[in-house]
């Protein structure tokens, strides 16, 4: 309950983002908003705030060329890095919302991001290696949420089926 209240109260779009990376910070990013949104979507029906987080990410952090998720915004400037874990947590959030709201925009975003990850971050359907250290963990986050897409993304269209198969 306390964590839920902190996630809800940390929302500061007037400062340029959803919720900051840490308290009293000016870095608003996918790695903070994605997992917080997943939590809120699953906890006590806080779908409205979870959707606001997903909409902020989609409006602000999606690369218009690759459709991958940028890392975030720091003090008003875009941090254009595209880490695998950013893709993963956004996939997780959008799948949770697709399942819980049946709002088609979330499934559309999942399909777009799965295709982008496949094109930009995978070779022959396998996530590209990221070396040692945190890189492997980052890829693991993406793999975990691709598995969620493969097993949970709702919908009967050919596009939904293709996204599940690709994931």
C-alpha cells in the first residue's frame, strides 16, 4: 500500500516526466515508469495511472525511426540510449494494460515494439549478446517480457498472432 502511494504521488508531468528515477531527481525514464506501471496495473486496480505512464512513455520516449524506447529525459534533454531492459519493461506494461483494459492502443504498441526489438535488437530471432556484467541482466528483462507477450497478449488477429510468435 505504501509503495502504491509513492508511485502515484511521484507522478510529476509538469516537471517533464512520469515518475523520476529516484526521489528528488530530474531523470524520468522507462526503467522507472515501466515497472511502476506494471505494479500499479496489477495492484488495487490503479489502471488509470498505469495508463498515464504508458501514454507518457509512448508520447515521449518512442524513437520515431526505430520504434524502440529511448532511456528517458534528464533535465529536459532526451537520453537517446536504447537499452534492452527499457524495451522489456515497456512490453510488460503494455501487455498488462492490453489484458486488463482491452484498449486496443496497448496491443498495437506491443505489436510495434516486438517488431522493433526483432528488427533492431535480435539476430535470427535471438536477442543480440550484450557482453558481461549488467548487459546479460538487461537482456534477461527483455526475454522475460517477450515470454509474457508470447503467452499473454490478447487478440485473435493475424497481427496479434505474429507478435506472439515473434516474441
